C-alpha cells in the first residue's frame, strides 16, 4: 500500500492538490460477525485512487472542483436483503469516477454579524465493471445548499438537499428505483456560557414523501431539540 500527494500554488487565487494511492481494507469485525447480516466469507478490498482538487479564492468567494477516479477490487458493500436487514457483500470489480463542486461565500458584516452560504453538487458514476451497470444505492446526482446567519452566540440556518434517481437493483430497473427528492430543513442554535449549546430544528419542512431505502419511507415534517455540554 502507498500514497503520494502534492500541492501547487499556481496563482495567487488558485491552487491545485493531487493525490494517488493504493489502499487495502480488511473486513471489519462487524462486516464479518454482525447479527443478523455478518458475512464471514468476505474478501479484503483493494483500491487504486486518484484525486485532484482545484481551489479558486476571490475575496469572500471560494470555488472547489474535485474530480476523482477509483478502481476497486472486491468492494465491500452493505446492502438491504429480502429478509429486512442489511448484509455485506463483495462486488468483484468496480470503477467509480466523477466530480464534486462546491461554492462558498462567507462575509463578516460587522463584529457581531456574519453570513455564509454554500452550494454543492456531486456527480458519481460508480459501475460494476462486469455489467457496466450503476451500483445499487449510489445516485448519479446530488445537490445541497446552506444559508446561515450568525449574531453573537446565535446561529440561524436553512438547508436544502436534492437527491437524484437511485437504482436499488443491479440491472438498473426503473420500476424499483428510488425517485428523486428535495428536502428542506431549518434551525436555530445558540452557545451559552461557552460550554453549553442548545438548538431547535425543523426537518423536512416541505413534507416531502421520500425513501433512501426501498419500501422504507422517511418521516414527514418533524422537529428536534438538542442540548450539548462540552468540557
């Protein structure tokens, strides 16, 4: 196993990072023995990976473009079974390539007022090399957005996430594919006395009907409240 990486500051506003590695992953204890679902016949996973990272920074904006290529032998994947639980399997030969793009904007308006926004998109073509079909539960397209506002110890934010059509069978059956969906969330949080934080969040504001696993719909609009103590 090995890894090489490098960075070049090509221009004042642009730098490029690249890495090349060969990786090995032995099945974990849970992969082998989790009940139900563990698979003691799993083979170790090996992969060759190439990543590039192009970063542009101009004033309060930044743009990052990250293409990648991965070739995997005996990929370990947990997939749902007909018995209602998930189990790991090996996929002999997998090729995965694509790109992630993210735009960030951060602005300090005054000493106590800050705003930030992020937009992101990812394209992932991940195929079984033997069949040239997209892997199950790997969407081709994903998009996210986030807008936040900070005032002293308070934070307000709204998040959006879009997930493209996702195949749940190895033959790319459209009848069994998960439909694309968009989910909107919003929340508020605050820090008290340095060590305490509290927050409230509204999940799935739009009451979207969606699934991330076939036949298991996720909750409609719901609410969550949290308290964290940091020492």
